[in-house]
C-alpha cells in the first residue's frame, strides 16, 4: 500500500514562528527538560530554515506497510511536524517537491523512480538519498535494498534537517563499515547492573511478556537512529538460566519490540555450564532450534570461557564451541567467544596457551577482545590477540560507560577514532564491535547528560569508521542542546578536552588490568579498574621480568623492552619505573605523575567554568545536573592528587640521577 500525505500549505511569517516557538517554550516549562529525548528532539527550526525546507518538502509519500515502514512513517511525522510545523493529510497523486520513501524492488513506486545502477552494490542495511527530476517533478528519494535501510536513511535525512544542511541537491550513498554493531548490557535478572549509572535495567522481567514498556521501544528507536543493530541482554555471570522455559516468552517479547528497528538480540552465558554433560551437543541443537522458532532473527550467543579451563580442557571446550557455532550459524546467527580470567597464571606460557586456544576455535566464531577505552587504559600496548593471531576474526569490546568513579565523565570519541584509524582495524578481521553500556531507567538514559555523547559517537563511528569524529561530535551537540552558537562552541570544547583531563588525573593510577594476573593484563586488557603495583621504589608492571614483551609484535617488543626507549605513556605497562627515573622532559617519573594529575585538575576546573557560562542558555534541569557532576568530579580529582602526593617519596628522594 502507498500512503500519500500532503503537508497542508500555510504561510510562514516571523510572527507566526514566534508564536509557535513561544508555545513550544511554554510546553517545555510545563514538562521540564529531563534529557529523555536524547538527540531526537525535533524542536522547531528557525524561521528561515523552516521556510526553505517546507518549500522543498511539500508532500510525503511512503511506500510500504511492514512494521519497519510504519516506524519510518511515524519518525517522519514526528520529525517534520516538530521541526517544520507541518500538518499532514492524505492525498492520491505524486506531485512536484515530494519526499518519496520506500524500499527499492521490482514493483512499487521506487522501481519507476530509480535506475538499476543507482542501487548497484548497495548492501542490505545501506541506503541512498537522492534529489532528482522525474517527468518534470522534483523529488527527494530515500530508499534501500531492505526496509531497515530505508529506516536508517530516514534517520539520516532528519539529521540533515536538524543540523541545518542544504538538501536541494542530495546524492548520498551509505552502507555500514561493520556488520555487527552491538550494545552489551551488563544487566542482572533482578534489574541491578554490574557497571554504569543509567539506573535500573530496562528489562522488567516481572512484567514481561504481558507488558513491554514504551521506554524499550524508545530505546530501540534511539539505537536504530545511530545504526546499532544488536543488543546483548544480560551479564554472562548470570548464566544460561535466562534461556530457561520461564524466560523464553519474555525474551521473545523483547525481540518483537526490537525487530522493527533492525535490532537482533543476543544472550551471554558461561560455557562451563555445559561441561560434563554428554548429551549437551544434542541439547544445544534443541535449544537453538527452539530459540529460532520463537525468534527467527535471534542474533546469537556470547560464550564466556574461563582462562584456566581453556588450557586444561581445551579439546572439550573447542568441541562444544564448534557444535554451538555450527548450529547457530545454520540459522544465520553469530557466536562470540570471550576469554575471562578471574585469577590467571603468571606466565608467558599461559598467555601462549590462551592464544593457541583461540586459534583452534577460529572456525566461524568471533573472538570478543576487551580493549581499554578509558583514559587510564586505552593507550596500553595494542592487544596481542589482535596483532598476533592473524587467523581469527576479532570483535573488540569497549567500555562506553566510565568505570573510574561514580561522578566521572570523559568523552570517548577521540580515542575511539584513534583505534579505528589504526591500519590493522579492517572490516574483514574486525567485522564488528561490542560496546558495554548501561542505558537504563534514569530519565536521561545515561545518568550524566553529557554521557549520551559516547553512546551517539559509538554508533555513528561504527557505521562509518572514516567519518570525521569532530563533525560527528558537533552533530550530536547541535541535535541535543539549544540552538545557540554559544552553546555549540562551549559544549564541543568541553567534550574535546574531557578525555585528556581525566586521563591526566588518573595517570598511572589505574589500569584496565588485574594486578594479580599479568596474563590477563597483557593478553586481554581486562576492563577492571585496579591500580598498577606501586611501592616506595616506583610504579608499574614489570613485563620485562616476566618476559611478557615476547607476546607482542617484534617492533613493539623491541621499543618497549628498554626503559629508555619505551614511550612515556607505556612505561608503567612494561616496567616497574623508579620514582627518580629521569624523563626527556627533565622531570623525574614521580614528579611527572604529580604534574599530570594537577594538570588534569586544572583542566576540569576550566571545563566547569565554561559550563557555568551557559547558565542562561540551557534549561535549568540539565544545567544544574552537569554543574553538580563536574564539581563532584573536581572534588574527587583534588582528593586523588592529595592522596598521591602523600604516597610518593619526597622530591629530594626523587631527584634525577639517583638511580
């Protein structure tokens, strides 16, 4: 069915727009801003933009009636009515200056409007947005091979309007650079969460399947708007109990809510639960058949393997993984394998055994590798699994929520770009990524109003890894905060400087490595905030003593093995650095640590000062929340500096040349 909707013509004047904006302001005052609309605010544009866009978008034609296309229609209605104050009524004929939206195929209106070569090479999730003249009628066309591509194209088009882009001559072709773009919730079945500050879990298991909260559909919509196509529902330690008979109908209800938005759900569990049962291969087959019968687009499973068991029961585990992978892939799903080590052996041999285990399970499975993305962990040595095991496909795992402290904030876009820009990161070897996050029942989803930026930038950069990070950052600011240049500039500056500020404050303080497990530290960069070993002599891991440098590529190992040539940001990853060790800056190692921490505090104070400038530009709720959290962050940073000043030897003892 083709639904044709006409934007009722109306005369635009400065006075009518002012009345419209005033009504909107009064509405916001009655419904205090809480950040729940994220970047999908669709507030009325300024009068000049509104008039230009309305002139080009006189009619809207939506070709399709699937659940996804109904979502497209709803999104266009929200966006165009909100930004352009357009009122829709149905109409019959395609007219000049129409927006035509639908999937390309052998039949339907899009087949007549698009030439075969205009869709050539387009992937299933890809989309095109074209401006063209057909029989004397000027049309704007949004199309894709599949309905979900049309949905992604619709969000992209609305984003162009939100950011004030010229839409007169569009020629956009876009496909995702990664096939798996996942958010993993470390949520427990009682709705508590392992990490994050977004509030209780979105999944209300007690009410499901009878009631699917509207917030879940809003969450699916927000993810689709940035290209996220997979959500893992649970923390793996919760076990495979979530796949029991009591939970399957509830999982099915969630899958049904996510499906129209192109999102597949995944389940995480520990593989050891399947050990020792001779009938397990048959049970796996039966379970997966049942799952895919209920949820045809079920995404797959994450299997967590204990490091020690990977070495002691390697052949058994590999057999189970292959069995599970074979079944899941037969239904079009994916299996992710994640090594986990709650207390590994301190030996290079253990690390090599872990890598050999991964090589054995390479057939079909994806290896999920934690990569430190926090300011205290990202610049750790490149993970040896990605570098050394060339025969496997790796899915990097990032922490999108900070895990330094309850009030800390830093923007991850800068370091995420650095990772994606590395030559080793290609779509063949790294076909997807997993972001650990806790979007929950907190009204603004992420706890910290600026924390939404990390969610947004993660999805957008996974879609197009070569997109300029600075452009995406500004894009989020424009769509999320009031339409004032002063606001755009200040928020953008705060985001851009936040990572380095927090990294300086936490410099040499914490790592994403467990201090009781060097195997874990250097093989998988565990996302666990624990301190580097420090004592009266110095600070850092002594990877050279344990010969862990041998696990790294030759060039990396050669540079890092010598304390004099090792880059300063990697010193404490490879050496237990003496406090009085001289650096090229002229400072000792201990003095440099303290200087970095104080530099970070100073930058945080500047960030708060800049934020306070926006008091009269930003709604009271969000302004007050961010100001409070920044002050808490500064207070914690000051305490951190004071604590470390007391821990370090005196400046006399740290004099250079005392080695």
